[in-house]
C-alpha cells in the first residue's frame, strides 16, 4: 500500500470534478457497454455508441465511459481503448474514459501506453478508470491473463501492486535501481509533451472504495448492479479519504441504470429486455439482448420473476419527468457528486432517445 501512496500523484481536480448543467443537481455522464440486441450486429452497436457520444456531448453531459467485458455476445465493448480512440475522432469536448479497464487482465505497461496514446489524441479529456474484477467468467479471465490457465498471479488480490506499477509507468516515476527504471511508457511524460490521464478506481464492494479513499483518488461505484452495497461503500470511501495531489476532498460517481421514453410502457418494454438478458447471464447462458417481444412473452418461473423484479427495482425508468425525479432522489439518498447513466437494453434507438429525453428533462443545452 505504501508504494501506491508514494506514487499516486497526477492531474489536478479540475480534470476530475464535473460541472452540473441545467437543473441537474450534479453532473451527468454516460457508461456504455455497446449492447448488441437480437437482430443487430456489433457494428450496429458501435455505430450507436458513436451517435450517443456525439449526442451527449452536444447536450452537455460530462463524460462518456466504455466498460470492458469479454466473451459476452450481447456486449461489444471488449476493447475500451480501441473504442475510445474512435470516439476521440468523432467528438471534441466530452471527457472520454474507461469504466473501466480491468487491470488484472492486462500488463500495466500496456495500459499506460494505450492511455498515453489516447491522451495524445485527445489532450486533457481522457479518464483512466480501473477495476479489479475480470469483467467475465473465470475461464475467460484465465485466457486473458499472462499467467495462462492456472490462473495464479495477476488476479484481483494483486490489485494494489498492479496499480502501483501502472502509476509508476504513467508518471515515468520508477526509482533508480528498480528493474523497470529504464522502461518508459510512450507516449507519456518522458517526452515532456503528454500529461497522464487521471486515475479512477471503480468498484462494487468496499475494497476499491477504501483503497481509493486512502490514495485520495476519485471513486466510481457500480450502483446499477450492486445497489445493496452502495451506501456502505460510499461511507467507507469518505471515511478513508486522505487529501492528495489529485483531490483535496472525496469525489464519488455512481453508475445508475436509467431509461426514459415517451411513456412508461415503452420504457418498461425496453428495460425488461435488459433484465431478461441479465437473468440469462446469471444462469450461465449469455447471449444477445432479447427483443421486447421475446421478453414480454417469456414465461418466468417464480424464482426468475423474483430476480427480474429485484433487478428492475434498481432501474430508474418511465417518462422523462419520472426519471428525473428518480435520479434526483438517488443523488439525495447517496450524496453522489456525479451520476453516470447506463441503459443496457435491446434497441439502440431507444438508448439514444433516452439520453435526449433526460437532457430535455434537466434543461441541458
């Protein structure tokens, strides 16, 4: 832990703290998984990602983050850095970032090089969000990692050490005598022309919350799939927080599932597709996100219905006004400094329309 704390320096809070627009109580941002629905292709999903990023930039959203997932037919965001490079070419102002890169899946030097490259392409508007989970099942995680099928080493338990190594590469700051002291992440600070992107820690439990607090880093919590842990994790983050060169006070973002439509029934039809897709994933049968018709006709067992109802209870959906009220209540309940909205549903046009309606509801320009 001390090694991480000694090197956790970097960009100031002006590159972290967002600015609320319109009547929104906090800044609004987007988390995108590039969902692939039945009848669509990954190419369709990625085109919708570009369209949504351009729309949300135009409407004053703060960030657009891409999540890393693997071996899931219904999710096309397996390579966040590649997608972010494409988005950098199609946007001008919105901050772009990973929500997140799963650090145990990659060599820290590779991440430092990828995000140094992104920073060179989009100076001053790149975020590096890091997670300690694999973003997939154990077999796929073993295939991704340098250690091979044994799965030993390079896992979540080594996250603090991996983080320290990554930050040293980002800062070009290994001490003299270290085995990596003569290795430089390029593009990066060694050239004197590329600053390093701010590091965020992501989590769905208390581990990363506490680590982010101790290091004085911004923290993003996955409320959209771990709602029961939201308040304990945020409390732990704030209690553990130590001011740093990055932040002088805590800054917490929560990921929130939200979908606005012209009426509640339209919204429900779409969020039900995401709930059924998640049910299949939890049962070990990941696939494309089902259509609204398939979701409506599906015969849920009592146990499955309980899961779906529990899942939908943590999704804010309905008319734009209802979604705004629900999100405002979430901010009040959690004290979040920023909301990162995600809409994991079947139809790309419904996602795009939802962000337009939410922007309208908050009076974003």
